[in-house]
C-alpha cells in the first residue's frame, strides 16, 4: 500500500493546474488541454448528481431539494414530492443515482437522513412524472444516532447496488475508541452494503463473521466512506474513505473483508493520540493508497473512454479539505501517480463522468456544477 504525504504548495489562484506531482510518462499530444464551463450556479451544497440517458442532469441540495436540468433548453426545475429530510449536521439529501436500465424501468435512487419517526439513513427509489416524484419506495433503512453517514451509491455490472454508510458518531479509533459500529457485524453502520435493485438481499452476499446468515453487509471496518466507483474494466468497486487527522484511504472492496476501522488507521485521533502505527494486522485489508495529511476524500469516478486522451483509466478524487480535484494514475490496481487538475474554486464535493465523456464536478461556496471540457 502506498501513502502520500500531501504537501500543499503555494499556488496562484488558477482553476486548471499544469504542475504535476507524480505522473506517468506521456507525450505532449497525449495530455488534454482543458477549460472549465459553469453548468449550475448559486445553489447550496450539491451532494449528489447524475445524468438521465437523454442528457438531463438531476442534482440535489443537501438541505432537501432536488432539481432537473433540461438538456435541450437548460431550464432547471425543482421536483416536488420528496420525503421528509433531516438536513442537520452531516445529514440531508445525499447521493443520487439513476438505474443503469433507466430507459426500461425509470427508477432513480437517493440516500437521505430522516428523523420521522426516528433518525435513520434511508435508501429510496422513485420515478419522475411531470416534474413530480412518484412511486416512492424506501428499500433500505439504517437506524441510529447519525454522525458520519457516508452514503454513496454505485451499481455494478450485474445491476447490484453498493451503498456506503459511515460509522455514525465520530468518537475516535484505537483501543479506547467508544464507537465500535464499523467492526460490529450486527450494526449497519461503518459498512458497504450490497443489495438487489429492489432492496432484497443477493444470494451471493457473504456471511460476515459473527453473523449466522447472509444480510446486506458486503464489507466492514469503514469510517466515513463518501466515494464509490466501479472500475470500468474489472468491474471491481473502489471506495474513498475519510480518515480522522490524516489517513484518508482508497480501497478496493472485496466480499467479507474488514478494512480496519476503528482498530487500525494511518491517521491520528483529533486529540492527537495514535490509533495504530500501520495497517499490518491479521484479518485487516490494507488500503491501496492513503493521504497524510487528509485531503477530505469525497466523490470518486473513473475516466472511461478517450475524451481526455491519456487520462483514460484514471481515478479522479474530489477533495473537500484540499479544495482540489485529484487525478490518480492507475496501473494493475495500484495508484502510481497523482496530479491536481482543479484548484482554488472551493470545497470539491463530488465528481462524475457525463454521457458525453466529460467530468462534471460539484463545488461549494456557492454550490455549483462545473464541466471540465477539452479545448
């Protein structure tokens, strides 16, 4: 496992950086020249977004509003009919994902927190009819005190849903850590869950040690996983995860594996105490990459296709704390290089690849969506 001591240099206030940090050898004609275009502006925190097959953009504000931008005339319409949402703390309307067979079934999936009648993180799906949310179905609920919600959605090649959930209250890691949710097989918190698209349990899910039978838990030991992406070639699910003080991680998610929290982390607790000196422990799966100090890893996506030339196959990582968009060069499931491709525009919350091949990035302060275009 490689980790990066990420030293933030003094940079001029530019949007697209050409300075590189560890990048694979490329010729000048292979490196794309890019510029940014503002797609959505002057909103609050935009946590989730996705495209419909016709090019319409659906996006949500954490405070509990969801919008549809028409690809033909660029009008933005608020959709009505959302369920009750509790946007306090790190909760609210979180991820949004269209079903891979949307043209056939019309399903759109959202994650959100609710306090009606008790606090819970929910995964629901719905259909759109005349700018209204209809056929709303709640298909998964994790009850608890809240805190770190995680909460990304990704589909794999077979149409199964992977849902990331944080460990709940942030109480620190190590031997004295109070919150053991991530390692507790009976708790839904601090896990990656795998579901059929209707919320039922896949027959191929693992039986987690400590459980008598299969349930939705696919992996455990996660602190606050806010990024999920499927590798376009291997079909494997990659995850980004917030560490505490340092130790942000990139993991490749495997069935039944434990990824360390709260036992092991390269980061420290917020009071400065050591959690562990490494990830070397029997039964713990190491991250493939880590940042010290933290960059605030959030949404991630793989670049698929040739829109960005030599960037194809790269993993792109949104950095909340770094306020940067990081491009990681991937070779044989290893991150071998990293560069900054977007800087000084605010906290970078999410990144997705559009149906046109371009990257779309949600940035905060104010909430907006930016397209990274090839010149």
